[in-house]
C-alpha cells in the first residue's frame, strides 16, 4: 500500500504518470486478488471446521491466515 502511494507522489512531481499509475493499479489489483484468495480460503476453513472439523495442518493454516490479517 505504501509503495503505491510513494509512486503516485513521485508521479505528480516528475510528470511520469501514465505508465507508473498503470503499474500501481496492477499492483493494487494483485494485492486485492491475493487478499481475496486468502479470505476465501479462511472462510472455507471456518465452514469446514464447523461442519466436519479440520486437520492439524488445516488448523495451522487457518491460524497463519488469521495472523496475516
């Protein structure tokens, strides 16, 4: 997030806006996709935990994902 803000500020000073803004948007989209995938996985593990239970490995993955948020 901060790297995107720095690039936007740099763009405003240097006038190199088109290409850099495109790269910033692409980076933000990748971050949003990764976040969405992690959230989806965390929700799937939570549903599985309630319905049938999760393995030790899945429980560790679930905790890791929670810690990342």
